[in-house]
C-alpha cells in the first residue's frame, strides 16, 4: 500500500513546531540564567584573562628593559614577572590547543 500525500506530515507544520520548541527552550534558558547568557559571561571571562596575560607580558618587558638599563635593581622581581608572563602565555597556548582539539573532534563526529 502506497502512502498518499494526505498521510504524510506537513513539513511547514513540523518546522513551525520545531521553531516554537526552540523559542520555548531559549526563553526558559534566559529565565534560568538571568538577562545575560553563559556565552556572554564566558566571552567576558576569556577576554579578561587574555587582557591580564597581555598586561603581564608588557610589565615583564618593561621591568626587563629597566633592569638592563640599571633603573631596576631587584632581579628577583624581574625574574618573577618573567615567569608569570611565561606561565600565562603557556596556559593560553594550552587552552587554545584544547579548544582546537575539541573542535576537530566535534567536526569529525558522524552525523
């Protein structure tokens, strides 16, 4: 027995039902999380972390230059600042590598 056109579900109705469900889920998510979504909070946190790392690197370069010119006499302060900058940069690279690895894993998943 062949299915007739009337027995098949209407694609437009199905799409509108899916859109309604998606809107309900988004509304419930926004109510649960408040006004800001978690992606905005994540983006701000990530931006702040990168800005802190950049500031540490600039401070390290400044202290190193001042030490070489004889303005700064505290070698331990210079070395600690260089280590902070180095660790921050290494951590940033590791996070980037993990994100890229996760992205590749997701893209290679079968559909």
